């Protein structure tokens, strides 16, 4: 990380700065590449409980984005703590980087 620190001014604002917590800085490069190719899901949770994740790119088809969204929601449900009571996923919004969000019914993604 000491060698990469000098690049922080360039990579930081773009969101490209490597981070040991997210697994982008490791001594086991082969394992990190293997995990990513197998479909490792990386997401962030802010202090208000909102989960931020990327599920696709502009080049993806509708089916690919739908499949990724379903997989992501099922992963969140699997990670639900056993102590959590009540509604776990209250709302889902889908948006591109610079556009307003589209509200999606959480039950339509969970059941299918």
C-alpha cells in the first residue's frame, strides 16, 4: 500500500483506489483473480443501511441485468442475520450512474 499511496490523488476520485478490505490488495493475486472470475459479489453498505452495488454495465442485455439483480438479492437474503426480524429488504431502486432511480417491487425479485 505504501507504493500505491502516491497514486491516491489520481485513483481516489475515480473510485479506483485499491483497498485491502475489498480484496484488491493481496499477496495472493491468483486467488483474487479466480474469485472475481467466479462471480464474487462486492457491495458497500452505508451507515443508514442502504446497500450500494453494481449489477451490470450498459453493454449488458436485459436478461443479464435481470439475472444479476436476482442473484444479488438472493445473496443479500442468504447473508441476513438470524437475529434480524421483520422486513429485511424494504425497497429496491435501480439506476445508472447519472439518472434517477426506478423503483422495483422487492417481492418480484425475491420470488422468481
